[in-house]
């Protein structure tokens, strides 16, 4: 049965929306660049960029041209450090990318003994599909495209963040509203570039691959799953490497600077301060960008693969088949309108309006997207169709799919608001954690852990409801579309998320440039809101990862030829219990990596304070470069073992123990990984904002716990330091673990089904 939307309309609308997204991102970048950068000649160093604000209005005569020039120097140091680290990281990752791509080709080609002859189709008996070698080659190419797009997403995000941080600082001289708009526009550049690039590359890949595959849509969309694998592979190393970098510097800077020397967080006397600000960009921006791109790519690939073996694929209905891409295209348009509410329609006039404005972005985008989903569901889908459901066919109506996507979208909204409640210092949970600092660090840690565990409850119920409803309505395709629904407003989610590290950097630059206390107050307010929104972004990433992983798990079970997965069989149960252990093993590795790197950083910062005469008095400059080198070396070295654990587990489990045991591993890691990831991220976010609550002293209760340097404040800093690797390294990386293992298993499923279970065959 046909659809109201023609194939020609689909072929135009999807790339058009992607190009509009890229154009909007460039427009935001042009507006940000109006905070002028002028070339100024320096006798010692030649030409260099210096930031000069358009209006040289000085506040209370405190911030002169010297502070503005200092901003430019600090921005340049952060940008150079971040770029240098990412180039080094990507150099190592390119070696891994080549080696893993070769493995994909060899494993998948060997399924049919490297045959170049056409083969019978798996899901359409009687039809002939392309040879296994061709599928292997195109899967490998899709993997490389996904990896490169992921790297590009992270790198572009980092460049705009390091471009915008000092500009946000300068705008804070005028008003908190102008600083907010610059930070948010900069985040929007990253959000729209990532969403649009991901959609455009996937769309172009499908069309180019289609030139070879022709009517073999089963082979076409099976090979496209490599795109999601490439995206998440790079995201894993980006998240882990960037997370280790940023937290080694952050922990070192906090423990020595704040606790031992009692100096402000971003004091220029602290040797680790540049490394800390670089870390915000390589971890929270580049790593997070790659992570959410991976989620988007995998949910799209899962939906496309499941649809290709259903009536869409059999009848070659391109518009219905492209429904996941059309939903993403509508998301870009909706997010464009939503962004205008933050930047143009509603002006921020006071510090109190920052967090409500960011929360409003979530609400507006969710409401508008619900209307958008209804439109595309009735335009792109037939009124009735059948979906593959583990060997049977399920009859589904187009409004069923509308509910699946909408439920995923609203589940993400619930997770976002729940995360905000547990991590914002505007509410009682974080205020209780701050209050517990009265009696020292131990009670702070106890309260923080309890908060994290409790914060899991509502998101898990939201995810469970989304899974049950979407599966009941449209089987595994429904779950894949619910995941895509949660990510459909990814441009807005990323803008909100990237806003946080940009504001954090802006505050650090204001402190290091010696700007007035009132400006630092404004940047601190921007940063505190950013901490909460970063936690919301992580909540979205983890929730969508759960749905994506389940959809990929269902696709794997179908592709591996398993009719059902029985947890009572020994082969499955051993996989289940081992899979449930993996998030703990992975977390232990990443936490210890941060600990080892932080140990070296603490020793180096102490050494500099002890051996550089006049450093504490501000008469001498610290050796920032040595701290940057410690973070860089540690992160590049320490990211390999956790990455290897995730990448090798499916290969070992599938090859040695077979598809049933691997199915158990995937289910176990999904169930335990989601819980650990949510609790870790929210615990760390709560500790961070409890510390900021005391530092801000905005209420009588907060003033009674302060000021900075008081015993409760020192206890809060210790809690924040413990939480740093939880919220920025282990927690966010776990959602990649569960997605990556699932998509890797799907890509290698033909090999595991044909040759897996070597140990069970021997004994």
C-alpha cells in the first residue's frame, strides 16, 4: 500500500532539512563571531588573535583593555591545548579504525567462505541477494563513514566551544543575558551541525550503496548498520579518553588549589587550571558530541534494519522505509524554531531566569515535536502495514508508530526533568546533600550516593513504560522508533548540553584574566545552570542508549536466527550474569584510570607550589604545559584497556560461546549498565551543585554553610572531587558500552550464527 508522501518528496525533504540545519548552525556562528577578533601585532610573538569587544564600556572601571587581551591569550592556550590533544587522540584512533575495519571485512567475508556468488536472502526465501563479500565490503565502508562522522562531530564541537568561551566572558561584562545568548548560540552551532551532518551522511550513504544493491534492501540496510558501529567506536574512546583527561586535571586542581591552598577554582596561580579548561572541551564537548552522534546513528540503523525485513522492505516503499530519517529531519526544523525562543523571543534579564530558560527549551521542543511526529507519521507511512516480529508478522497501523515515537520523546522529557530535580541546587535533594557537609565529607558522600541510587527509580519506570508500550504496538521496530523519538530533538539537547562547558570555560577565563567579582558572579550563575543541563544531557544519552540497545538486541536475535532467548538455559544464563558484571568492571577501570592520572597531577601541582618561588604570591607564572602533558599522556594510555574490554567482549563471547551466550551478555549489560550509569551521573552532578550552592551563598541556608574555605565547603569539594570521574568519565561512558556491544554483535551476527560457539562444539 502506498503512502501520501511520494519517493521524490522524501528524496528532497530529508537532505533539504539537513542543509537547513547546517545553514542555521553557520548563521549562529556568524552572530557569535560579531564579538570581534582583531589582529594585533606583538613585538615578541608576531601576529596573534586578540578579542576586542565592540563596545568598550567598562564596568566600574575595573576591566580594562589589558583584561580583554588576557582573555584572548587564555582562549588561545585552551584552543591550542584542545586541538593538540584531539589530533594526537585521532592519530591513534585512525590506527585502531583501520585494524577494526579489516576485521569486519575478514569476519563477514568468511561467513560464506569468501564467496563472490549471489546468495539466497535470509528473510525472503526464494529471492537472491548480493554476495557475502559485497556485504562485508559495504559494512566496512559504512563503519569508516560512521567513524569519520563521529570524529568530525567531536572536533567541530570542540572548535566552536573554544571559539566561544572568551566571547561569553566578554559579553558578561555587559549583562548576564548577553553572555547567556552567546553561550547558547555556540551550543546550537554544535547541536545543529551534528544532527544535520549525521542525517546527511546517512542519507547519502543509503543512496550511494543503493546504486549497487538495487532491489536487495535486506543487504543494503544490513550493511548500513556498520555506520552506527563506527560512530559508537569512536565515541567510546572519545568519551573515555576525554573523561580521563578532564577529570585528572579537575581533581588535581581542586584538591591542591581549593582544599590545600584555599585559592579559587580557576585561579591563574594553579598550574592545573589550563589543563582543567582544556579538559572541559575534549571531554564534555568532543566526547559528548561523538556519544550522542553514536546514539543517533545506532537508533537510525536499528530502525532501518528492522524495517528492511518487514513489508516496507519487501514492497520497496522508499518513503515508509525512510520514516526514521523523516522523523530526524522534522526534528531539525522543530529545534530551529525552539532555539529562537532562547536567543530571540524571550530575553534573559537576571540570573534567576537562566535555568528556567534552558528547561523551557526542553518543553517547547517536546511539544512541537509531538505535532511534527503526527504529521510525518500520517504522511510517510501507509495506513496499515506488517512488521517482522521474531518469525511472525505483526499488523501495525500508522498511528501506532506515532505513539511509539511520541512515547520515546516524552519518556526523554520525563528523564530530563527528573535528572534536573535530582541535580539542580534549586531543589531539596541537592540542598540536603549540601546540608550534610556540616558534619564532614563522610556524610556528604553517604547522602550523595543515596541520592544517586534513588534518582534511578523514575527514569527506569519511564524507560520500562516506553519499552512495553512501543513493543506492544509495533514490536522491535516500535522500540527503535521510541529511541529515535527520544533523540529526535538532539539539536536542542546538544545545544543545552554544550552550553555548560562553554559557560564553565567562560568563568575560568574571567577568573584567570582578573575580571571583577560581579562578572565572575554572572559566569558562575551560567556555569551552575550548565552543570544541571549537562546532567540532563547525560540522562537523555543513557535513556536513549537503553532503548537503542534493546532495539539492536532484537535485531541481533532476528539476524542470528534465534526464535527466542530463554534465560533458564545455562548458555544464556552464564552470559546474563557475566554481562551484568561488565559495567562494574568497566567502571572500575575508568575510575582507577582517573585516580592514577589525578595522583600524578596532584604531585605535579604540589611540586610547583613548593619549588617555584613567588608562585603562591602571584609573582611567578606556573608551568601550565607540564600539567597539560600529564593529562594528555595519561588519557591516551589509560583509554585503551576499557576500550578493548568493550570491543573484544562481543567478539570473544560470540566466537567462543555462540549467539545464545552473547544474547545473555547483551541483556545483562543492558539491564545493569543503565542503572549504574544513571546513578553515577546524578550522584556526581549533585555533589558538584551542592558545592556551588555553598559557594554562591544565595540563601540564608547556603550562607550558613559558607563561605569558601569553610569546613562544610571543604567537605563539599571532596564530594565533588569523588563525583567528577563518576559523572564525567564512568557514567557517560557506560551508555556507549551497552550500545556499542549491541551494534557490534548485530554487525558480526552472520559470522557468529555460522561459526560461533567453538568451545561448545569442542566439548
